[in-house]
C-alpha cells in the first residue's frame, strides 16, 4: 500500500497511476523474447551499395528539399570513461604504484597527447579538481581533440558535422541535444563561447535546442520481491528509463528527416569526409524510400477497393526487397489492408558496421505476431540464450549497430507521425542494481533504436568502420581518429 507521500511523488513526476501499475507488473512478468528468424546479413537484410548507388544517394541528399535536424543524445556522464583512472587513484592513495602497461600508466605516459594537458597534475586534477571534475562531467563537454589553435569537445564536433549535411538553403543548422538538467547551463555556455567563431568560419547560423529527459519517463525500482523500493526517507526510488525515454524528445521535433548519432562518436575534422559521405548516403536513401512509399499510398488511395493485382504484388515485392518484410498468405482484401498499414509508418535507414569486435547491438530479422517479418536492432540481453535457433543467429551475425540512424517521421499527407504509437512496449529491459548497499531491480523502457522503433519500416545499410569512432574510455582518445 502506497503512502500519501509516495502517491504525491508519483503524481509530481507526471506518471499516470495505470502506467505506474504497469511498471510493477512488468517486473513480475518480465519481458518476452522476440522470435528471431535469422541475423540480418548482406545475403538478406543488409544492403551493400556499390559506387553507382552511393553516388545516387549522395545526389538525392544534396537535392533534398525537406528539413533536416540532428538529434544527439548527450546526457550521459563520463564516469565510465574514467573508470580505470578512478581505480588507479584509489591505489595510489593506498600507497601502491602504477602497474606498467595499465590504463592509468598509459594515460600518464601519453598525457601530452590529450587536449586537456594544459593543467597541472594528472589523475587527481583530471578527476577531482573544481576546474575539471571530468569524472562527473558529461562526455559532450570534455575536450576530445587538439587542433593547432583550439581544442574541441564532441559537442563542437557535432556542430561542425551538422554544417556539412544539415545546413538549409538559408544557412541554418538545426540540432536538438538532450542533456541532463544539471549540465544544461554548461552546454549553453559552451555554445555561446564558440558560436560566433564557428558561424563566421563556416558561414552558417546555429539553431540549437537543448532538451531534458522527462521525469514522466522515469521508472520505479523494486526490491528483489518486486515491491516498490522505499528509501530511508520513505520515498520511492525512481530511475531514468534509459535511452528509450528519449522517444518523447524525438517525438517533439518538427522536421522531415532526423539524423541520430551518439555524442561520443566523432572524429577530427581532417577525417570527416568519409563520415559526411555516408551520412548523405543514408539521408538520400531515406528520402528515396519515403518518396516511393508516398507514391504507393497515394495509388492505394486512388484505387479504393479496386486495387489491381499488379500494384499489390509490386508493393509486396518492394517491402520484401527494401525492408525484408514478408507477408503471410491472406485473402486479397485482408492483404491490401495489412500492406497499407505496413506502408503508412515512419521510416528509418540504419548504418551497420562489420563486426570486428566492437560492442553494439546487432541487426536481426524477426517474426511478428501478425505473421509478417521485420528488421530489428537487438541487444544481447534480448536474445534467448536457451533457444538454439536464436543463438545460432547471434553467432552468424556479421554486423553490429553503431547508432547511425536517419529517420523520416512524416506521413504522405505531410503530417507528423505520433512516434509513441510505433513502439513495442513488450521490449523493455530488467536488470539487477543496488542502492546504498541494497539489491534492487531496475527497468528500462524499450530502447530508442530497439523496441521504441519496432514498428517502423527499417532498412539496414553497410557503412565503413571509419564512421564509427566512439570514445568509451579515455584511452580511446589515443586512437588515430582522435589525434
């Protein structure tokens, strides 16, 4: 039984009572595994574009007349980025020496290569000083790259990347960045300190909007018996709902095409050309697919109940070839209705990188409840390890997801889709965590590019590894792409 204080806490977060009860029910029932048909590979499910196709899609992007907006999730703290250094500081404070070859030893040995080598001291200054406090800062505000006359954060690199593919005919570069409330001022101050310099240098005007993850997307934690976790002060413990919570932020963007990329996936400007090339290819591909779908939907509207068999089969073949959607055997009227429903939804084109040991979710072909198939991005936790077919598909996977998405979010009438209507609520995550020494269960919403986009039309395109350069630990900044 909830106390009045706890009920008020739920209401203050904007969480409806039925939503709160569903969160608790999910802890009890868990989330079902999806039915995997196979891994998506270049044989089926992943497009590998030749030179002619690449040039065509770049041209489509260059000639695209719609609005383009960058969406950058940037609220993550850099704590894990400096995890090894925190541990090293603890050992140094205990009188131990740095082990040769350890991450901290490599950091110290290469300190002059990092863009933040202007200050005194190394580990303690990097992690704990009031001036830096990098261990508690968001990645977006940490200096990643050294240039001859300036250092740049990943936020700045995203600004300049946007100039290359999201600048409209008036020179406006639009970007929406999700940040944590406590760090929004830092992002705003950084933007204002560099805005004039970059706008003059690149002949553009930045239109940057900062948004926060909504409290209504937080999820209550539970104890190991699935009861709401109550803190010492009598209040409930709520936790952020993961990147799936950002679907609300994405849904609020009014643009024809939205480009999604993680904050830490950037390179120095000298290596940017290949990234821009493939971003344009994905944009051009998305625009071309959307145009084709719009044409089919208008043809279906014109045909009414008299849809020609030739048109229906053409659309069925298109959906199979472009989105790996196969339809079950149905009477014609039912098939037309299902085909139309499958066409009229958001479109995403996702870059996929060959699996060479980097972390990341993978692309799979899934069997849906309605008998169709679809392309989905799954995390390892979503795969049933006791299912031989699922395990075989995972072992046969050739690519992984670098979070490189281009999304078309308006329908053929020019209206915005309500993106919350196209998620699969049964694809959340449950994990075990702790709070002040007590074990608990935490729940995450369907991931933004996983279950939150489950009912989109999805195409996977192979992109080169050079387009994926995440900084997961501070030592990643020593890679050639960041030097």
